[in-house]
C-alpha cells in the first residue's frame, strides 16, 4: 500500500457503512434499540443473580461475569458507532482507537475463556454431580474467573502494542465501524506477515483450543445425559446446558468467520456485518436466551419485579 508512513497519527476515519447512507439511518435506529435492550437484559441478569440467594451457585456466578463482560463490551463499541452513524463525522482520535481496540480485544478474549470455564462447570454438574459442590468451591470460582479476565487482557496488551507499532499509511481510513485489528493491519505501510501469523497463533490459543475444549466437554455431557433413565432428568440436564451452547454457537460462529476463515471477496464484503453481529447483536441475545430458557431466572426476575412494584 502506498502512502506516507505515520507511526502516531492524530486520529482515524472509521468508514463503517458511509458508502450506504440510507443503511446508516436504519442501523442508527436498530442499534440504539438493541443497545438499550442489552443494557437492560444484562443488568437484570446481574441483579437477580446477586439479590436472589437461590441463584448463588457457580453457574450464575459465571453468568453474572458474562453479563458484566457483555455490558462493557457493547459500551466500548456502540456509543462511538452511534455517534458516527448519526452524522458526517466518522472520526476517532488516536488515543480513542487504542483504548477501543485494547478493551474490545481484552473482553473478546476473556469471553472465549469464560465460555470454556462455563462449559467446565456444566461438565462437572452433569458428569460429576456427587462431587460438584466439592470441585466447584468458591475459591476455585474466583480463580477461574480471574484466569479468564487476566489472560484476556494479557493477550489484548500484546496485540494492541504490536498493531500500533506498525507504520500506518497517511490516509488513516479504517474500513470498519470500529478499531478492529484486521482492519488496522490493512492500512499498514509495511509487510504485515509477522503480525498476521501472530494473529493466527492467537486465534488458535483463544478461539480454536477453547472451542475444542467446549466440544469435548459437551461430548462427555451428551454421553452422561443419554445414561439418565428419567425423562425429566434428561430434560433438566439438557436445559441447563442448552442456553450456554446456543451462546457458544452464536459467538464462536461469527468470531471464526471474522478472524479465521480464509480471506475472500465474500468475507471482505460481509466482515463488517459479521463484526456488527458479535459486537452488538450477540450480547443482546445472551440475557434473552438465559431468561427464556431458564425457569430459575424467569422466576427470580418475576419475583424481583413484583418486589419493586410493591415498594413503588
């Protein structure tokens, strides 16, 4: 790519969907509604998990972590996106871009590990029910959550430093609606083979291996469920895992399409929509999936609302 090398520009232009102004107005409305629902849904999950003693279990501890993560994830991306969609200004400062990439990468990597930890929790609950309380003790819960958060932001620190050490071309036009690593690599004025290889290694460590562990866990879970003679027991065991598996499919499906699928005209054309899906839509689906499919959450939420209305 030709252009003047600039290692520390004043800012970037996020092109996003600027070539489709009519689509921008539709997205402004739709994303605003989804963002509000995401805030409400994930906040509700955190509140009911904290306020209801019956939900003080490992499953809801990790679910609260996931909801908090989704709140932070969408808030790191959506406000800037809405600002750019509502007018001709598509700018983001250099510092703002660094912060957005760091937070988005950190939270995305954390979610990969956290979903794996949640699968491990379900594995112990279904396959080792008699030892579940001993294995998943409070100290281990905090340790597993800490590993997820720390490892996610360690990865983000490495990736962010490597990306912003690249000499960038003078036009500073990022063909995305956020400071996403693949889009930033494309505007570098040097050979990016090393960084692309490093990104591939990171994708294996934080996407492929965690997904593999999740699939192995669910393979063991399916075997254990099939051994349960009671129909009600099978239904209950499947219900506790079904919500998590749907979230895994939604999150990893779009993530793999953006970061791992071989580049082609199709993926380049639709990568922004895929990124939009896992950064905006998926976090809004998570609380909806858990609320609709989980009787305990629905019951706790109804009780919380009833208590609030009585006080009002």
